[in-house]
C-alpha cells in the first residue's frame, strides 16, 4: 500500500478496540498474581484494577482480591464502591474463599436497605450452600 509520501506501507495500521497498553496491563497483573499473598504492591495493583473504569481484567482482579491477605475492611469498601456487577462477582468470590467478615458486613448493609434486601439476602444464602 502506497502512502502520500511515496513510501510503501507493509502492514496496515491497527484497527482493533484493544487498549494501547493491554499487554503491559496484562503483564502487571500476571506478575502481581505470582507475588506472595501478603505482598502489599500486588494487593494495591489488584485493588486499583478493581477501582478503575476498565472492564478488561476485572475477573482476574476480583479473584485475586478475594484470595489474598487484604484486610476485610479494604475488600468490603472496594465491593461497596464498585458497580453492581463487580460487587456481586466480588461477593461470590468472598463466598468461595471464605471471607466471612466481608460477607457478614455486606448482609448487614443490604438488609438495612428497604428495597431488594430480602432478594439479596436470599441469593446470598443460596450462594453459601
């Protein structure tokens, strides 16, 4: 393909919707996942990924946040500040990894809400089986 400058372009420009830094973000999460569970930098990497608007790596970050030695307070605050889909996924991961304190606080919070509280608690109890 010939350009306006008279040069020949061998490969066309990329026309995908993948982030420019996709590979770097993926590598950072892979390195953080390989770090020890108590590594503070890895924990902050996953918490910041959950708080970011990007949706590419949410499932990896949710799993790692639930299984790592992150304080229950940080996990709970992150869950409550997240959008509902991420919050539900994080609470289900807390069920899987037995984060009881986070789940107890979530049930207290949702049972205090007048609308949909019974539905949430019923789904939560169904997920605990």
